[in-house]
């Protein structure tokens, strides 16, 4: 575990305790809800929710009118978790690793609301000598959103344990460098850059394979995890959830409406994504990419997260092994068929 990150997390948790001690009444009185996400198609449900003001709509239907939302985009999950714990953001949408780590470190003080997507993550390299993870040498850099704790970094650990032996799960940790997905794509596109590999998410996966000379797939997350893995989900502090139950319910209801739109009117969903993000990729390319295997995994139930949690506990990153995924998700999600 990165010591600097751990110290920062401990400090942020302390700040969270102070910030939350103001009481539930203040939280309930909030009219602006701040939410965060990262770049990429993974987060398309959040773009639809923002554009169509779905949280506002569903909160009003639940008897909480007048709510507004503020969306903030961070380059990585680590920055998001810092913002949540420091009280700068109310609700996050980011990876399973960050949810599990915060649930563990806060002793259940942070929990999931619902998942939003589980598209494949893909390790891409433009280095012709790297065909599998066994080909990475000491100097071969791999870009991940947050070293050691991002979902990509942890999937890489699971893959390393399978490739090199259970006790070698951290073998490739020294190879990882922290870059947000847009910056990692730029690095791969620059033939002079020291970073030749990127554990990528859509649309960057497809952009790299299309536009970076020599780019090829080294591995994908479904191969490592044995199926889909939730990479994006909403989560918040239990204090916020307890003080704002209808807001949290509205987030779940909004997510269902957004994911239904993606399935039933994919073109409109893609157009909204392009409008909100400014992505210059053509609608036709995006629609074609969404037809690729695993790209329509827009589900509220968490997928593959207990395998993830078991690995983190074995490596000592999680002090507590959850008995089930429902341990780190709020009760309003317990009717879902998660894993």
C-alpha cells in the first residue's frame, strides 16, 4: 500500500469526521448536491443524468423539490476519494477499488448506492515485444489512473498473481505510473514518451487501437476476472445517505432511467455523451464501439466485486473481508442480484 496515499487517506478521514459532526440536519437542508466522475464512456449514465436533470426529477417525485446538482470531473479515483472525505463532494462515481478501500478504512462509513457500468478494461501496449504481462521488464511503464489502488492497478495485481504465482501479486506495481486516461492516451500517441502501455477504458481503448501505431491488446479485465467487473458505481458516506435518503434513492432511480435510455435509444445516449464531454469521436464510431463484446454492461447491480475484495484482503490492503457485497452497499441496493 502506498504510504503517502495511506497518510493522506488517514488525514482526510479525520477531516471527514469533523465535517460530518455538524449533524444530519445540515446535510438534509442541502439544495445543491455535488457529484464527481472521471472521463470516458464508462461514465455515460452520469452524462445522461446531468443532461436530463434526472436526479432533480426523481428527487422531486419523492417529495424533495428544488434540488440542483453540480458535476465535477476528476482525472482519477484517488482525487475523488480525497474530495469525498474532505467534504468537497457528496457522491462519487468511480471504481470498485476506491469503494472497497474507503468502506474498509472508514469501518463502513462509505457505501455504494448502485453500480452504473462494467465495460471491459483493456491493457494496451504499443511496444511490439510485449505480448503478455510476462513480457514487461523493469523499465516498461504502465499507465493507470491511480497507482496501487485504482481498479486497473488491482486487476493488474490479480493478473500478476495468476501469471507469476500468488505471492508475486505486486510484481508489476513498480511498473505502474499515475496518469489520467486522456493523458495516458496522449503518452501512447507520442512515440518519444516513456510510457508505452496503458490499462485503458473506452473510448480510449478504441482510440488507441485505431490511432496509435503498433497498439495491441495485452489482456482484458473479463479474462482476468472471469466475467464483467463493475468499474463505475455511485457511492457516498453513510452519514450523507442517512441524512438524505430520498436523494440517494433519486440517484438510484436516475441511474435506472439513464441505463434504460442507453439500451433503448443508444444513439440519443451517445449524442448526450458527446455534448456533455466534448468528445470529438463520431457518433457512428461510438455506436460501433458499443456493439463490441461487453460494451453494453450497464447494470445497477455490482458485478465481480467480491472476487476483487477477496484479493485485496489476501494482500493485506483490506483489513476486513466482507462477507458479501451487501456489506459495502447501502440497504437500498440489497434487492439487486449483485456479486
